C-alpha cells in the first residue's frame, strides 16, 4: 500500500475508534487529524465531503472487520447455534477491557445520526444486513428455510447489537453472554 493509502486507512481507523468512544457529534475533524497524525490536508484530500463522508467510510471499515470475525466464527464451528455462540463469546471478551473495544461504532453511529444523515443511515443499514446475511447463510447451509434464516439472522444481529449497547453501558460482558445462552432456544434447539 502506498503512503496515500496508508494515510487514508489510518484516518479511517482513527475516526472509527473516536466515533466509538465519543460519538459522531463529539468527534471533530481536528481531533481525527491530530490523533491519526495525518497531514491536515490529507483528510480533506481523501474526504472532500467532510466528516459525514469519513463516517461512512469508518462504518464500512468496521462492517468489513466485523463481517470477517463473524465469518471466521461460522467457519470454525459446524453447528450454527454453537458457531453463533462462539462469535458472541469472542465479541464479549472485548469487554474485559472496554477501552479496547473494536467494531462497535455502527450501532452508536446509527442511533446518533439516522435522522440527520440519510447516506450514513443507509450505510449502517447495509452493514447490519451484511452481518445478518452471514448468520442467515450459516443457517441455510444447515437446513433452515431461506425466509426463516433471513428473519433469524436479523433477529440474532439485533440481539447482539443490543447486547453490545448493554455491555457498553454496564462495562460488563454479561449481557452478551446472556444472549449467547439464548441462541439455541431461538433456533429451536435444546441448549
């Protein structure tokens, strides 16, 4: 990757982290520039439409990061309920040190900006759908009807997002672990 690509990625990663910790409105471009150690002009070069464009790229970056984590969990464990539980448990481990949590800003940005930025709202929706589809694909491969799998994928993703919010608020992984326990019941399996 060339210097410009590295700088752009560093800006996106820094923005994603700051949006997660502080929220969209509390994070300014000057802080992103300072913490990413990027030249001032590079932020405006890479994101000429400003903070909203940068936030969209941060959501996409986070979306890809989490999608890979979900896919990895789905590939590691054959049984879909156990695979989903595995992903939730791995995600919950981040709450042992909440300052290092990664992959969280999508839900936070969605709740903070859905009514004020249509492009950012749509990007969040697309990321949520991608994650839900990974769960649905696993379920379909194990005999679930496509329509039911899609509904379950969305339900599971929504539960995980809610569990992340609870875990953040409580600074504790227990809400996510409680959700993991419910997965076999949701998939109509004995847990």
